[in-house]
C-alpha cells in the first residue's frame, strides 16, 4: 500500500464535470492498493495518516496532526502509484491489487479515517477523475507499508 499525502489549503475531485468531493484545509490522500495488501496494513496507514504531525503549531513547527487541526481528508484512489517504471518506457501495473479488492481496501481506509472523527470526502473508484489542489507548504509525503 502506498499513500501520497499532500497538505492542502483546499482540494476537490470532479467526475464528468461534477464535483464529487471537496475539502478546505487538510490532506489530500492519493491511495494505491497493492497486490497482497491487507486490512491490517490499511488500519496502520489510516492511523499513521490521522496521527502524522505535519501541520504547524503556534511556533511554526510541524507539531500538529489532522486530528489536532480539525481538518478534512480528501481520499482519492490512485492505482498508478503502483506503476513500475524500471523497465522500458511504459509503466507496468502488475503490482496493483485486483479492482474489487482495491476498492474494498480503499473504502476501508476512508472509513477508518472517518471513524476517528475526521471529515472525509472521496473520489470515485476507477473513474476518470480531475483532482484540483492548492498544496500548502508545499508538504508532500509518501507513506508505504
């Protein structure tokens, strides 16, 4: 499992011209589910996302989590995070989980975040999405498990 977290002042996702998810200050989480990923990995990743101290405190130090700030998370499925570009010129996506399993674990990740009291918006799994964001910092981190 791979999650790219971007601290944002705002983010949204659109499908077929319709906004399906929009947040103010918080995190954009691009989520890639790999073959063999489990619910335990998803749980660990959701806890790490919720507790990661990447928001500034009153002294300007990254010392607050999304739980501390009351921010929201926009969760977007992103199987291309699993693209293997080591050979040739076209990425291979053989490491990505089967779509039914990936969707289940992607939704589980979003549900676990919401279960911690975080406002969560989601993209549409396997849709052609247009993601817009205003990166804050910029702060972008890659979580892998």
